[in-house]
């Protein structure tokens, strides 16, 4: 079974630009979550999608948005990039059986640098 | 707001030594997960503990969930260079009627040969 695939692996943008990151979950997984990771801050939850609907949302500004397609693939968009948006963006998928100890499978992430 | 404090933030020890990493909270979690992340990769789940007082072993790694399900520890015996990585704990809890994972900031562990 193929793992979670994130593209691109690396991205360099300038302030004010927008960016779209892509995530293909494990086949059969319907839940996709997005996280921002910066050194010393751990993982900050952005949002979670399930069956094309945003089911959960973290405390990020509206510049951060996402969507999920019918094949469970997900995209994350950041508009009007700021220097502080530089981070590793991780996508995780799960089979979502509805139990609280659901196992997350992470992709390798997209390293975004904003100059 | 649920918080999960992880300590220490950074640990560098010699091969063969023992170590313990802690995750503490004032909140009760229905379960707690431990992940390890290597440079350039996403976190990989090591274990999930569910019951208060539960102890799970994974080779030289021992995980414990506190009796009150508010804290957890990870103990590594005779650490090896292959144990090097970022260790993250994540507690499962409810926020605004939604199930969420609350993450610790991580412990960066370096095992020197």
C-alpha cells in the first residue's frame, strides 16, 4: 500500500505570493489533516477534512484554507504569504473508524520557505 | 484550552545510557500517542496507550500512561544511535464537541556513539 504523498517537497516563495500544497492519502483513507511544524513549536493543527467536508479547524487566520476532493486527495492553500509562514507542512491521513485512538499516517511534508 | 507539556525539549546522551521523556497535562485524555520523527520525514506512530496505568513495551522503549490519564512517559533503556530523532506525544481529547489531537512540542533526542 502506498503511503501518504505530499507534493512538492520543497517550495520557495516571496512575501505576498500564494501557494498550494497537495496531499494524496493512503488508499481507502477518508480523513486528511494538515499540520504546520516549526522548530520548538511542535505540530500546530490547521484543519481536517472528511468526505470533502471540513470537520475540524485549528486557530489559523483565514489566509489558510483547504479542500478535499471526492477521491480524498486534499490541497492546502496559503494566500498573501508572510515570513512567519515558513515551516514544514505535514499532511496526515487516517481510516477514521470513529475511535479516539485513531492512527495517523504522515507524509514527508512540504518545506515552505518564504523570503 | 488543553495543553500538553513535554520535557525535556532537548537531550543529548551517550550510547548505552538510559533516558526518560515526559508528557504532562492538567487535562484528561482518552488516549495518548507517541510518535518519532526523523529529519526530512513525517512522524511515525510508535504506540497508543488508552487505559490509565497502562504500560507498553516496544523492544527497549517502555511507555506508560498515568493512572489519571493526564500524563505519560517514554523510557529508553540502553539508548542506541538509531534512537536519535524527535519524539512527540499527542493526547486525544474533546474540544468544542470535536475530537482533536493535542500535541506536545517534542523532545529532540541525540544519541552519540
